[in-house]
């Protein structure tokens, strides 16, 4: 399968599956428990229909948005995701360059494989730093200070991952960082030697944001132990409020799903919230972000930027979320499969397809700008 044969999310997923060893593909593709929430994230869009208007003069389309003070040329950004160098040797470098080309925001994770400094040097566009709350408060402050010195615009604290989800696909293969594969997992790696050649002929795997604080490269700590031993499950709203004050810039909470929590985010001075269930990778059976979007927009949308991610695979999904009141939409797997399939050209092709789909959808909806999208354009079954 060639990159030119990829015309939608499913095509990119299929191409990535053909190139990645099973354990790594399933790490991207998998979710928690029975993966009910993972499936529901995309299915939720199917219960909502678009109602287009015609004869509205849409020869020129403006799909730009401003979110948390950042101007984006398109209402979709590349949400921070971990371990990207495992999927393709270019990792975050490919995503940063592609995001810069399309004038949108991208994020680097605490578990990213390229440093904040290098990512900032690649793209001058808006950059998000996603981090977790550690038991070591000094480490939290040091990570924020590093991001500020680099010039990161938006701090994004993930609040739904105080412990890791039950990802049974990974258990079946023994997938872990560092690698601790069982026999079934090793056999799947043997079937995809091209991945191993690519991986081992480029620079060694590392986690630059944590190198000074956690020795993962030497195998002394696994990713699972990082979540269980270093992250602080006792984190409270008071802790986050202090971080918001220390950052004194755009601060976003990722993983908000209830109206009560959305209101608390407003009260402590957050600039934005991301409605997210972590791609179904944490609490299976939790609500889809799109299903919860209207309720939260109605409660706080006039006081804070409401963003959503989860299950977005089409431009029409984006238009439905924006019509409900989301300021922008984050994507994860949508660009990770293209990254795994073809590196930077893959990410660029995926973003271009999304841009074209949004533009086409807006024309067919009779909207020349994002501001013209509203709930009048939607009907729920």
C-alpha cells in the first residue's frame, strides 16, 4: 500500500498496521478494558446530522480560529501524544513540521521523544506542552519553568491519568517501555523486520523531558512504574490552582468531562479545557466527549475556551463539534497512523485531507467562516 492510496483515516490505519510490529500498532490502536468508550468516541458523531444551507455565497472560506489566545489557520490541532519515535524515527519532528506547514498548533508530551527546545526550533507556530502532575512538586515547577524559557505558549495538564488504564492488548504482547515482550510479542516483531531496521539505524530512543529526572533509558523504570510511582493521585484543585498562578499564561486542563469540573476550571483561572476521555485509554465506559460537549459549552462556554478530542476522523466530525460550540478540535490517532505509515509526508497528507474536508464541508453547509456554524445546523436523532 502506498501513501497515495490513503484517502481517509481507515486507509492510514491499514497502512500503519502493515508496517508496524503488532505490539506497537496495538499500543496506538488499543484502549482500556473492552474498548467500549474507544468505539463510542467515533460512533457518537453518527447520531448527529448536519443541516446545510444553500445559496450563501461561499466562494471564499475562512476556517481560522483563535483558541487560548493562539491563532490557528484551521480548527484542528495535533494533540500531544507519547513515544512518537517508536512509530517512526522522525517522531515529533515530523508532526512539528507538518503543523507549521498548515499553520496549526501541536503539542509535545512529557513522554515525548524530542525535546521541547528542539520542537520549538522546528516550528514557530503555537506549541502546547502536555505534562503530568508529579509527587515531586519541585519537578513540576522545573518542568513548567523549562517550558516557559523555551517559549511554549500553552501549558496543558492532563488530569485523567493519575494511574494507567487497563490496556489488555499490551498485556497480551508484553508491550512495555523498556521492551519486555513475551514470545508472542517477539514473534510479531520478527514479522516486520523493516521497522527494526528503521528503529535501530537511527538515534537511540530517549525521553528528553524526563532524562534529568527519571532513568528510563537504562531500564531502571518502566512507563507503567512512572505512572504508578511518580504521578500523584492525591492531586487536588488547590494544587492545580497554584500551577495556574505560577505559569501565568494560557493554561489548559485535558481530561475534563463533567460540568462541575468545567466550572472549577473557570474558577481557578484556566484559559481552556479539553473534553477528553484519553481516546478511551483510561476509564472504559466513560462518556464520549462529543456527547458531553453541548452540556459543558452551555455551562461555561462564555467564560472559557472549550476544546474536545476523541474519535475525530473526518472534517464533518470537526464541523459538528464546532457547531456545538467547541473552539477547536484535537486529534491524536488521526495523525499517529499517518506518521507510522510514512513519517512527515504521511502527517502532511492527513492534515491536507482534513483541511480539504473542512473546506468542502463548510461550502456545502453554506458557511464561509467558522463563526457562522451553530446548532441551527444540527439535528440529533
